[in-house]
C-alpha cells in the first residue's frame, strides 16, 4: 500500500526523515518495498502483512506503529464539528438490518446544505500520491477518511433514495432550501435470487441470496462492502448526504468479490476483518471534514445498529515463559512499558509463585489473541537484533528407516528407467466413473468440490485410463504409472487402503493381440528381479480373493493374478471392451496394479552371485500348433520339464492366430548351456527330440 510521507508525519509529534521511517518500519514492523519522490513529498510503498491488514491498511495504524517504535507521541486527527441541534439524523434516515449475521454494525450520519465542488488542493495531492483520482469534495472526503482510518465509507444522495413515509415532511424542511427530502430507509439485506444491480461504472451484476446488498424501499443501491450502485450517487446537485460506515462479515465479502471478479479498496479492507468500533470514529472524522470543506450542517446524533457490542479482550501471559521464548531476561515492568506504547495497558499478577501479565487488548488489534502474540509485540519493539545468537543443543536421533518410502522411490526409478512416465492424479472419481468402471464400496465425500470429485478412488486404474484417453490425442504409444493410496468402505467405515503401484500401456498402431499384456508381464519380471523377488508366476485361474474390481472391468480371457508361493500381490490384465466403448477409446489398454507393502515384504537386498557360463550356448527354435484356448504357461511347463537342467532359458517370440481349425502357432526360442562343459549338437538334438515327443504326447503339433 502506498503512503504519503508528509501525511504520515502529521500524526507524529517527533518528526522523522523519510529514510528514518523506512528503517524503523523495516526493522520493527513492515517491509518498505520502495520510496519515491512525489512533488514536494515522498511515497512509501509499505508491504502490509495479512495479520495486520485490519488496522495497518490505514495512515493512523501505521502512524501508531511508528510512534511506538520511535518513542514519539501519536497525534490523532482533528474531529471537531458542531452538531446542529435543530435537525436530527433519525428524521432523515431509518436503518433496518435483517441480515445481522452478515453485518455486525451499521452506522450513518447525515449532513445537509452541502456545497458541492472540488476538494482542496492538499487533499487532491494526497489522494493522488496514494493512487486515487480526485472526483468531488464529498467523494474525496470519504476516500480520504478510508485511507486515514482504514474504515471504508459510502455517501448517498438522500434526495435520490425512496421514501419510507411517503407523505411525511420534515418539520425543519423550511430550513433546508431546495430540499424535497422525506424520511428515507436503508435496508441491509440478502439479495433475492435473480435480482440485478448496476454499479456506478454502469456494469450489471446478477445477484443471489448469498450476496449482501444495501437497498432502499424498492431496489438494491449497493453491493455491501464492495461497490455502490447507480441511483443515489453523489453529483453536483447533491444537497443532503447520508454517510454509511459499516462492519461486514469478511468471508461473505470475499466470496462475493471473487464471484463477481470485483475487487475494490473497500472489499480488500473488509475481507481482512475490521474493528466494529471503528465505524463511529470514521464518521466523526468524515463529518468534521464535510463541515470544514463543504460547509455542511451536521445533523444531531448517530444512526447506529450495533446489537452485539465487542467486549474488551484480556490476555494472561506468563512472564518466565515469554522470557524463555524471546531469549532475553526482560523484567515484567519493562514488558508493561513496551505494551503501553501500543495502547495495550497491562498489570502484573502473581499466581502460584508465578508472575503473569494481564494485558487489556484494544479492539483495534484483532491479531492479538494469545500470549505468543504479546511476546512478539515485546520482541519486535526491542529489536530482534538484540536477541543473542546461540547454538541449539540437543541429541540427534537418526530417523527411523521407512522401508515403504525407500522402496517406493526405488520402484519409481525402475519404472522410469524401463521407459514409463509417472502420473500424479487426484484421489477422486465421479459418479460417471463409478458407473462406467462398476466399482463397489466407493467412499462418497460429504462435501465434494464438484460432481467430478464425488467419490474417493477404489483403484489407481480409473484415472490412469482417463489419462490415456487424453494423451491419445497427441501420442501413439503411451506408458504411464502411478503410486498412491486407494480407498474403500470396510464394514460401513471409509478406510484408506495400502499404497498401490499401477501401470498402463497402449500402442495405437499395434497389430499383435495382447502385445501390451506381454509387455507388462515383462515389466513385472524386471521389477521383481531388481527387487530380489524370486518365483513369481501369473495365475489366470483368478482364485482366492482378487480385488473387487477385477471381475468387472478386466477382459475375461486376458487377466491373471501375480503370485509367489507365499502370496498374491497384484494383478495384470486388459480393460474390457465395454468400458473402452463407454469412454470412446478404440485402442486396447493393458494394466497392472500391485500392492506396495507386499512387494516390500517380499523384496530382499541380498544377492547370490552366479558367474556367467564360460561355455557357449546352443540355440534352437521350436514352433508349435495348439488350440486357441491353450495357455502359453501350459506349453512352457511341458518344454521346461522335458528340457531338464541344460535348458537354461525359454522365450516366446511370436504368436500367430491365423491357422485353420481354430488354432494358433506359438514360436519359442530354446537356449541350451552348461556351466561345466561344451555341449555337442548330438546331445542338444536328443534333448530337442525329447521335448518334441513330450509336446506331441499332449496332442499338439510341432511345425517342422
């Protein structure tokens, strides 16, 4: 916020140079971001922090800080004005506040016989220094007082308001030349759904019951705390003004301002919270300037709706505790003397051999609520540079090794190294997702951000498939993985389940069936091998207790549970066509999802070194014709059993499903090798024949 140096200086008995102001504020209160010359003045750009916006977005607030820090005396602005006993404010204006929960206080004063014109040069220069454009004396005065006190004001032309009592004339109307005024009413209410208002700038806004408005008997004439409306605005013909000074509920102002994308100087102050006691003081300052500058007659009394007055707040602070927190042996009386500079009057209390300070906090300091706040006030006035630097002492205890986090990072590195990209999704799914993927036991959120985030995910696969759908617009081959928690209802209670690791793959132009599925099986083999997990296999019988989604959105012939002899720890499969059609995806998507804690439990960092054989390998290829329903695993078992120890490895490198008679061809590469000697062709041929014989005994045909 921009502050005029000359204007600030008026409130200080002891004059400070601009550079002294900058140094004092920066070291003890707020950072001064810049200082620039402005005619015969300087403009200080002071960064007011949110916790002090309620009192220091004003000249008086910052001046009080400077006075306390520098040891100077604060000089309050003049508020001398003479109320005209012949006219009373209540005869001009009535106020009703149906929305008391959104307006804790609403105050008004009335001034008559206004002489409209330009504001004085000194006032115009000060407003310009703060970035405001001078308009007219009355409008400039309300802006000036807002900057000075921090309390936003709004002036209404009373003659333009709708009458509350249509045929009632003021008894003193003869004394108000050219006045056509009758008693007028201001109503502070919630807007009606669909109600419209046009602001002073001519922009229309459609209101709803969540918006607070200032209204007369007929229409809304202002968006409360944000912007005035067309109708009762001040112009060159204005003779009678009613000045509004109110306190509005901060959250409602913030929501309305954000919804309308309408941020003003007033809304900025209201949404940070203001002292309700400030309304009357700001009005006194305002009418004193109106009397001085616009020759106005100030009506007697204040129209004030203030049902729940703010009670004084007291804070009990432990002196010894504050000394230890600050790090200095400050005496209790010194603390009291420092607090007095901020108009925080305190006294010493003794309780149970302990010394306390009871501080009476002024209503203007909304930020002071606990003894920590009192300690901070004392420390910053003394100067943080006075606190001696000490090396902290203590025992450093090594952090407990968290295996899940360590292995999670390791698994991510393995998957990234294998060519997969990590995705990070929100933990929410929509009603539509739940319906398409046929998920059960999904946890419903009580207050969702939107309908697209109504449930917690039961599996990582749902959002990963949606990621695939979006990425297919730009890429042909997509490989994604994610690590995260999933959720489910367990015995009617929402429960966060174990961390899962999921991966998805799609190849847009592939012509080979189940290519993605085999790729993922290979990825699982790489992952388990690097984690030191032996003896994994893929069980397509889907026995035991598979994940609840397993039977609902996987392809019935292309899915398997990933197992070891000890446990099942996940599954691999393809998304069924029904779901792909519902999502508008033409390509086949394969996936796996594994339990991280199970992987961690199976993983081992021990490695048994086995040197590679120094003897050459002999390779043979074998093509076998089998029925379409025959499992590859079944064929591999026959080959490896018949091949014995010299058959070191068996890999399938081709599948062809175009054979007659509803058959398919499986091509295997067999690697024979010994760790002790060279193998001969004759020896390998005998093993090959043995394998062929075992295959033919199963009724399968070896293609020669």
